[in-house]
């Protein structure tokens, strides 16, 4: 007869891997480690050896699971998108509370997803990118249907805008490092998501207007260097810094390959110039707002309006500032990061003066969500055609920054 001790030993033998055996979730460990490294350092700056080291295995063992780094990136993006697909599929029509709660959970479980989707998915093969975009649009369409069921008063175009703004809110933590206790963070994200869906857009109660005309392409610059700088910023924003060659930039600017080097010495020089210009524009707007306004509320309103105007007019600059900063040389990257941090800090302090009971980290999360909505909307073609889009974005920003502190109560410990 087998003793109780022997039964326990047999049970442990069947549930614990033998020495040297791979754990069953090894692939998931690799994917999460790779996603974290891609998020922090950028796809092109990460090696398979680094990924293997982060998991505690050899590079040879890593290649037994994934053929190359691109396959790893595809899996990391696919897993994240699948989580959002399931969140939407499992939500009953109109159940906004369940939708935002599940999305908040996915966001905090995989905080790298926003950057992987917006920045790193450009490194996938075109067929994979098209397939991912189609899946994401399907998720957006289903989310819009959930929103419209909850708010039958909304025109379809308004429900569509609120859906994409909702996605921006949940992608925003991927672009900053603010830390909050998990329960507290989840409550705040839920409330921001709910506030977006409940926003009363100014255009929703107005008669249909003609779409805003496309921004004209403009006249060519007399300065060849300025033409190169503008072309570079647009291409960096669209394709990513690593995927753009000097020849690509020259072609877009109408300058021969030989002629490029009469104006700039290297591609990195164009990136530094473009991102410095974008950061300087934000600082100039800040100075003008403080010089013009007489109250903190007025400064905040001016900053919101000027940021939206700049983003809609120069989305290639602000977009590159968000996604391509990791490719700057160390000194310039630290300088731009500091300027970005200082800019957001001005917003945070103004928001804290408006809502004194709001904790500084929470104010920073709110500000980042507001900026993310403007950043993302400016890069979605069909949303740029909305009548009075600038006012829509101002209304969304004001709504999020008007959440009173008591709406994010302390979580019992």
C-alpha cells in the first residue's frame, strides 16, 4: 500500500519539471521579455542575445522557440491585440463599465502595447501590418457599436471619434513611466475611459457641416535644408527613422543624392533638428500662454488649444517627437526628454492648482491621456476630416481635466 508521503512525492514529480526541462510557459516568458525590451530600447536596438539573457537562457535556446527577432515582435503585437479583441468580444452591447474595466486591466498587464503598436509594428512585413490594421479596425468598429448602444443619441461619426479617443487613453500609459498602486491606477483609467465615452461633443448637436478640406501641400521652401528637414520629419513619422534612407529623403525633397550632403552631413542631423524644432515649438507656446493669461485656468486652456493646433498642423513633427526620440544620440535624447518632461510638468502643476486634491502622479496620468488623444487623432486620416475637429479635441481635453479628485477615491488597503 502506498503511503501518503509517497503519494505527495509522486504528485510533485508529475507537476514540477525535471531538472533542465523547459517550463511550459517559456514562450510566453520570451515574448514578455522581448516586448519589454522593444518598448524600452526600440526594436532595432535590441539583440536576440539580450532577449535570451533577460529570460535566463542561451541564444541557441531562444532560436529553438523563435526563428528571428521579427517573429518575436509579431507575436508580441499579436498577443496584445488579441487581448483587446477578447475584451471587446466579451462585452455585452452597451456595457461600458465592463468594457473600460477590462481595457484598464489589459493596459496595466501589458503596458508596453501602445508603443509596440504605434512605433514598433512598422518593423513588421507589409502583409503582417495590413492584417494587424484590419484586425484593429474591426475592434474599433465593434467598440463603436458598444458605445452607440450605450449612447443611442450619438451620430455614428461621433461614436467613432470617441472610440479612437478611448483607445488613446488606454495606450497613453505606454508612453510614460508614472507609477501608481495598481488598484488606484485601474480606477483612474476606468474613470478616464468612462469620461471619454460620456463626453458631449459640440458637433453632435449641430447640423452636418462640410468636411474640413485637406491641408494644402504648401509651397516649396527656398531653403534646401528646410525642404530636407520637412521631408525627413514626414518620412520618419510615417516609416520610422531606421527604415528611411538619405536617398528617400532627397527624393521626397526633390534633391539629388549628391546634393543632400551639401546641406546636411548625416541622417541623424536631420532627426536632431526635427525633434529639437518640435520641442522648441512646445516651449514657445508655453511661454506665450503664461505671458498672455491672467489665471491658471486660462493658461491651461491656452496650452490645450495651442497643443491641438500644433499637432493638427504639424502632426509629422509631433508624431516623430513621440516615436523617434529613442534614435537620437544620448546627449540630444536626454535634452529632448528633459524638455518634454518640463512641458508636461507645467500642465500638471496647472491642473493641480485647478484641482488641489488631485495627487501629482494622477494629474500626470490625466495630462498624458489628454495629449495622447490629440497625438493619435492627428495621425488618423478619416478623423482629420471631421468638421470642427479642433473644438472636439478641446472638449475631450477639458472633460478629462475636469474630473474632480473625489471621482478617484482611495482604494482600501
